[in-house]
C-alpha cells in the first residue's frame, strides 16, 4: 500500500511523468471510444450506472447485515474503518492530484469530481473484500469468490473505460489501494487463526486445532513436561467460553491429561467482559483485567496450587507450557477420569453434603470460585470436584462468598429438591449465612448456564430457597465509584463519536442513497 502511495507522489508530482502516463492511458481508452457500438454502449452505460449508483450500497449493506446476523462485530468494525479510511484517502488524493476525465472523449456515464483514483471502483473493491474476509470461509470457497468477483470488477472497470469516465490507471490504482488497505486491516485486527470465518455451533473462544498448532503443542509438551502426546481433542466446548479445552492422550501411559489454551482473544474477551461488568454493576466482580496472557494462565495455575493445598477438590496442576511467547499458553492438569457434570449425575444426600463441604472449604481457604454452575461442578463416585478456577478471587468480600453458597445449592437442587438441599445445608451453615446467601443472589450473580438451567427446570428455585430461609433484607451489590462514573461517561462519549463517524462515513459513501 505504501509503495502505491509513494508511486503516486513520484509519478504525479511532476508534469512530465503525469503527462506521459496520461498519454499511455489515452492510447488504451482512445480506440475504445472511437469504436463504440450502439448495443455495447447501452450495455456498458447500464453497467456503469448500476456500479456507480447501486452496487456500492448494495454490497456494503450485505457486509453490514451479514456481520450483524453472524455476530462478527469485530469484522464489522474493521470493515467500517476500512471503508471510511479508503473513502478519505480517495478524496484526499483526488484533490491533491486533480486529474481530469479522459481528454477529448465523449463521456456517456455519470461522474463527479476528479478522475484519479476512481472512487466507485475503490468503494466496490472495499465492499467485495469485506464480504470475502468477513463472510466467506477461507479456502476453496474464498478462492472461488475472489475469482468470480475479480471477473466482475474487470467488467465494471472495462465499462468505466468504455464510457470514458476513468483512465486505466485510475481503475488499477483504486483496486490496488482498496485491496491493500483491506488485507492489512483484517489480517492485523482479525487474523484468520484467531477469528476464523466459519459457520456452525463453535464459539470464537475455541481456537481451531490446525496442523501447525497441534505440532507446536506436541513439541512444547515434550520439551516442557517430557510427555509424548498421540492425540489432541477439543472437549467440553459447550460449557467453556473463556478458553479452548483439550483432552490429551499420552503415548504408552494410561489415562489422559486435561489442558486449556489461553490466547490473546481470551485476554481481549476478559477485558471487555470486566469493562461491561464495571459499567453495569460497579464492583460486582473483581473487574481488574489481566494485562497479558501469561498473567492469566499464571493466575489459574496459582489458584489450582492454592486450592489443592487447602484440600479443595480440584484437578492436580501439571504445569504451564508456552506455545507462542506472549500469545498462546497451555495450562496442563489432571483429567478427572470418570467424572461427569452435575447436571447429568445422580444427586443424593452424599453428593449434597460433599458439595456443601466444598463451599465450606472454599470459605476456609479464603477463595471465591465466582463461576459455580453445572459445567464446573463435577461428580465422581458421589464426590464433588470443581473445575475452571481461572476467575476465582482470593480474599473476596463476604457477599461474594455467600453467592458461591447460593449457586452451589441451586445447582444441587436442580437434580434434587430445594427442601432436601436446605435441610442438609443447615447442618453446616447457620440460618444467618443461608439467608444472606439468597439475599445477595439475583439474576446478575448467577452464571448464564445456571440461569438457563433453572429456567428450563420450571421451578422457582431461588424463591423456594428464600421462602425456606429466615427473612433478610436484600444485600446491595451495586457499587458506585468515581472510576465507574468516569468509565461510563467515557464509553458514552466514544460510542456517540463512533456512531456519528459511522453514519457520516456511510452517508458520504452513498449507503443511504
């Protein structure tokens, strides 16, 4: 892209080179104009009219609507930025160069402003690249799309030359500039290996196990932990939104190891999640984001060691493996053979007692899990174990610990009854602790999976527990602070400016007619 910009300044900065390029362009457009045919003129004029007045907004809205429907909002923002940048550059360069339309040729089509670069061609190319990089999966489908749209651009470019609104270099330069800006922006901000364009049930948090990534994982495990992995399989994707969980099969050893990949997209997701929680609920959670992937994986490894030392049943940590420095890390731990999620287990009195005992041990260790839901509570031989401690909090506030108790009781009641769970809970916790737990609980303190399970169950479990517990005034969990007010004002200002810029850019490029 920069090569093209420097070429512009070099070639069009002086009259001699600019005149030479114009003469060469006219040697191409001259014969086309002199040998016009009636029916072809009508056809090319129609192609030019559709391209200038209809194709730009049509293709652009395909990108916008497609990204919204597929929830590729990052791709959408990149496309809008590319569109605005390209339109601005085209306007700036056109006013600097001030190149007229082809000399001495009767112009058949509509035109406006200077000729170089070709604004319609540039905006159409941006829209085509937006569709390719945001909506078309990489591989054969994208290659076919590139070839077919390339042929379409060739026809439109020929029509521009035939009706004499552009020179050949106007068309070629516009396509080169639009492709370069699009490719650079999408590859930097939405790299294919992190944000692949695919259709199905997978989440963006789940990185694809490509051949290169698998090879890197095998080499890193052999180097760091001295184990040889024969098979790597993604597991438990339904209950995981903050990492890519893996099942590792070892060569010559019984059993498996469990691992999770943490990458930069998980770090970005954590930042946005905690920013949203801060804006909505103040200090409802420990909203301080991690500043690197390394810190994120170190935190979970530390929590696993801390909980293991305090007899909280969690997978035994095996170590941290660096896949790509500062970008991808693997945390390896014991695989809980034979354990199943609590939502599929038989919950008897032994399981209820063990689950409540786990909460008591968390309290004693001074840790809040913060994400107790069916997917993170495993049962094996009537023993309850916890997984996914990455976002646990050390030395939490009392209400945060109380919420852990309420969520554990709700999970157990899904496979039992609120009366039985409450009866067993009174053997370990006081009436005040139980009443505080459900006084602090409401929709925002329940993990999304737990909310969905309760809704699907049909019973009003939260209200049932509140009726069983002594009456307690609701615990206020909202926290206002100068930081929250400042963040809210800043986000509102940035959002307003962004929306205004987007609307202005879309209007300027003809997206509203």
